[in-house]
C-alpha cells in the first residue's frame, strides 16, 4: 500500500496542516482525500469562462487574532487586504450585518447616538420579559428584542435549520452582536483576507513537502483494509461513519449551490448578500469577484459569477456542513468519543471528526496542537 509511517485521511484545513507538520518533523505521510481537490470546504477554482476565482463550497474568508496561526499560514501564502462585509435583504430593504448603529438607525428610522441606541435596545429587551430562555427563539429575543429578531433572525434561521427557531435549542446561539458604532466589518479580527493566489494554491503549497505522498480521489474506506493495524491514522471524516454508524447517525445540515454566470460587471455590489425573508428559498448569494479587486482585468470585466446557497436536509451521499448540536446529538457524540478511546492508533479531528463547526483559524490552531501532541506522544513508529 505505502511505506508511509502515518496516514492523514482528509486534506481539508485540519488534515493538510497536520500532514505538513508531521512531514516537516521528518515523518513520511500519506495524505488522502476522496475529492479531486485539496482544502476541503475551503477549496477554490478558477472559473474557465470568466477567470474569476470561485470558492467551491461557499465563501470562505480567513480571519484571526491568533498570531501563531497567522504566522504559520504566511509561510504558504500572502493575503489580500480584503475585509469582509455582509448585507441582508429583508422586508424589502438592505441592511448591514452584524447589526450596528447604521442598521439600527435605518431600521427604526431614528438618528441614534450610541447611548440612545443602547437605552432603546435595553428597553426592547426588557419588554420581551424573557429571563430564562428555553429555545433559540426566546434566547434571541432576550438578546435583541422581538422586532429585530423577527426581521433579521427568524426567517434566515428557519431556512438554515429547516425548522422553527422555537424548536431549536437555545445553545445554538450564545450571543447576537450589536455594535453601537458605524463599523460595518463582519469580523473584528486584526488579520483578515483571502489568499492572494487563491485557496487551492495555498493548500497545494502546504502539501508540497517531499515527505508527503498526496493521493486525491481516494476514499479512506476503500484503503482501510490495506492499512496495517500498527499504522497511526489521523481521521478527519465523520466519526459516526468511521464506526459504521453502529450507535446511530449524528445529525447534520447540508447545503445546495446553484451557479450562474451573468453578463454584468457587478451583480450585487458585495461579496455576500444574505436573504432574511422566509419566502426566499436561499439564504445567501455569493459573488466571488469581490474577493479579488486586485485582479483588475477580471474584476473590471463585463461578466460575473454568482452562487445561490440553499440549506438542505442531510442524507448519506450529501456533504455534511453544520452539526446539529442539540442534547440528543451531544449525548450520541459522547458515546462515539468513548468508542474512539478504543482506537489508540487513530486521532479524530477536523470539523467532521470532532462534530464541531470551526472557523478556518480554529481548524489551523487545532491542527498545530494535534500534530504537536502526536509528536510528543511518540505515536509514529521509528523508521
């Protein structure tokens, strides 16, 4: 099969970084992925018609406050100075998200100062009368009041999760940020951008190590019978699938994407437009040329690529995007983690392996920690 001393199953963010760190420590690594691309859900491609760099699985923007993570990725790419902004169409109007002073002034038709906006929101929250929220709807109303919740949260959330927010656990949201200033940046992190040469080139550079053998279009489960029991594995697929769903499947939400090339230089004036109205079946439209305004010929061309994102029920064969972290699934995950303890040569990680939704910087940080732990524990047999 291979003379590699460790196998990394999955070349997404987590798997790619673990593979590179172990390879740089002198170990031979076999990195596999069932997809024909690297980068997992952060994969990108050049559209052959327009030359626009498109994010294959929806928009991915790198942002971090973690200096170690940032310095690590700078070894493989430069980042554009792009700062992410998101707008939302709801109730026949367009607002910036997350909610900020401009959003509040526009929505309520008031000229708020920051202190006035805070006092107004405090009164909206007080009127809700919710002290001990028991579901997502009550939690959201207790944080921002009924009017803002109904306009900005209800329809979008119902589409995203396929059920009423009153049926969802309040733990799905811990906070709903409302800025009492005119900052319309989506993220607060000091380091933001997208790879200057695109995500595909960044991940290929990460994996271009002489100690890494890369095999794409390779399913771990096809290779599994050939893997010696003594060979350590870093597994970044679905943890329940690894164990043949013997305890039952964990729940996920999936997505569908609808692509369109348009004969216009700019379709929506922003990279991501959210759609809050329940009557609109999709949650977002991505327009990818906005991520690379420095590519002047492509950006100024008379064509653009958009992608409508539709939430979808998950079923085997579809891509799993968002874990459903309700009480039932948390209990089931705990049981699978007990099973994982019976596999000392297997490390479970990444978004699918940990059953957690991770931003890119968290995935990189977790991968750096994972690789360091593998080396510290001496899991990899000596050559």
